[in-house]
C-alpha cells in the first residue's frame, strides 16, 4: 500500500510487530475515553483500529492537551511504541510519544441510536461507520469478482451510453431528460448496445449504472443501480443460465475468501453456493406461490410477494424460466414449442430476497421482432438500429442483467438495497 504523509505503518501491520517498536500512524478518532488520568484514543485507518494510550511523562504536556481536544472523527497523527497488552482490544496498543491534531472534529453529528433517516441524510459521514465500511467492502469484492469472472472466461468489457433515445424495459420506468430541444432518457439497461457489440466480440459484458423511475418504495428498488450485464452470441437460454450459475458461484466463493472478516463483522453467516441451481418453470413457480396463499394467477408477472414466497422454498438460488409473453419485454424470444411463453429466466436469491438476475434468449428474426414491437404498441422507428442487428448477419443470442446491490444485499444479509451503495438514489433521496 502507498504510504502518504508521515506514517510508517498501517494499523493492520501492527499485529506482527515486536514490543517496543516505534511507529507513526495516521487516521481518525474512532472512540475516546479517560480513565485514571490516562487518555485512550482509538485510532482508525483504512485497515483497522488500534488503541493509543496517552500518559503525561511519555510526551510533552501540551501534546497530551492537544490529544484531549481531539473529538470523535478528528484526524490525527501519532508517534508511539508498540506494547503488547492482553487488556487492549486485539492484544496490542500504542503508547503515544508524540501527537498532532490534523483536522479537528467537534460535535460529530452521528451518535449511537441515530435514526434511519438521520443516517441517510448524513450518509457522507455515515460511510465511515463500521457497518457501512463492511458492507461497502463486500460490494467492492463482489464487483471485482464479477469483473474478474468475465475477463477470465473470454468476455470483452464494453461500455454503453447513459443518454438513450428509447425504452428497453418499458416506458413506465423511463427518466426523461431534456436534450437540446429533444427528449432523451436515462438508460434502463445496456442490453441493446451489448447486442450490437456481440457482432464485434461475440461475448461482451459491462458494469455500469442503469436508471429506473420506479416509485415503488420497496427494499429492493433504487432509481439508480449498478448493472452487470452480459450478452453472448450463439447462446441459448440454457447456455445463459449456465453462465449465470458459474458467475454467481464464483462471486460467492470470492466473497467468502476475501471478505470473510467483513461478513463476520456484519454477523452474517454466509456459505458459498455450489453450481447447479434448481431450474423451475414459471408454471411450477405459480403453483408454489398459490399453494402458499399468494394471490397470483397464470399470466401475472411474479411480484415481490410471489418471489419472496418461492425463494423461501429453496436454500440456494433458483432459476424460474419461461414466463408468459405478456409479463416480459418485447425482445424475448417466444418458445418455439409453446408460443405463450418466452425463453427467459430470472434468478431468485434465497431467504426471500427474490430476483437478482433477469435475462433470456432474444428474438433473432427481423419480422418476428417487428411483430412484437407493434404488438406492444411501440414505434418501430425508435428501434431502427436495433432492427438492423436482425438485418445484417443475425445470430441466436442470449444475455442477462445482474443487479449489483441486490446481490450484495443477499450476500451481506442487510435489510435494504440502499445500504449496498454508498450514495443511494431513491424516489425521495437525491441528498447527499
Ligand atoms: O430484470 P431487468 O429489468 O432486466 C433487464 O434490464 C434486462 N435488459 C437485462 C439484460 O438482459 N441485459 O433488470 C435486471 C436486474 C434485475 O434482476 C435486478 O437485479 C436489477 O437488474 N434491477 C434493479 N436493482 C435495483 N433497483 C431497481 N430498480 C432494479 N431494477 C432492476
Ligand atoms: Mg426482471
């Protein structure tokens, strides 16, 4: 790790040092207490926290006075010697020999017992908390693992625009933005651009934000979320499910390997999943939901309640495939053996989490796609470039989108997707 400023060590490096070794640390005051004339500051840096003990006689009195003024979340520099003490948290403490208050912090607004809305209003500060740091660290491991899996499995990383001219996932959730006298929208999904890019690279993926004007205030909806999407030329529905299965399996193993401390700190017992997720049809899923008393009939999309109920029946992620045509977007390929359903699949995470991945096989035939666009009351003029992909060397192809925050929510066991991202965007939240 780069060491900037006048630091010799990061906190995590202290545990292996010998008693008496001199160190300089930089960080923030995480906790403070005074006991029997001794001042204890718990210093936190990006790697951990350690207790620093200040005793007059060990350093000039004015330095101890300066340390006494260091409120919660002040930034500080400390020079001291390592002391092994079984009473100190972690068995190691630092005995201060010198001190500087770098950035004072008085009356830090976040106190124990602060309410949810208050913490969200102060998210720019709350991200320093143990809870948020652990969740965000798992998120970082998840995103890196997704990226690595794709790269190591022959996918090319690509990027798609954020301003777009037409809907992918239906007009109801489009954010409209003024665009030099015209209307533009924020992208709901990079799928169509990935579909174009498979003709260059065959297997492609992207990790970037998608936007949904969803007014639903649930624990799984954001208006801006991070979307890992992939598209594969020549792949059918089963091929797509195989890719998702392998990707999710890998990510869960990576998190358990690289972020087990963070999961532990979150009191989360999480076991990596093994490949071969059950694959049930939409028809079977509806039967399960109905048998558990959910009010749903064949033809309805699976709502939050149905997905929750179905996912509680499995202790591993489960694919639900072949939804009714009318419950899904126009681009899904109808099953040639059964025209009323489409070759799509959602992956439902266990523990009631529900959908974390949605995808399927796309219509590759020009006339069929035009027919579906018209059937849905959409304007083919808006989709000319997308239709071109069926005019010039069309191929069977499939793809999917994975909601990063939903995956992180499942892995960490947190109650709401908004905590799976540093600065969440919901219908009521644009600040901070
Ligand atoms: O199921 P969705 O809407 O599918 C698509 O957008 C496809 N075009 C993706 C593709 O095939 N390339 O969204 C995919 C995933 C969902 O399964 C969910 O995990 C996540 O994106 N997602 C959301 N996450 C948080 N907040 C929202 N409002 C979300 N909407 C979708
Ligand atoms: Mg979906």
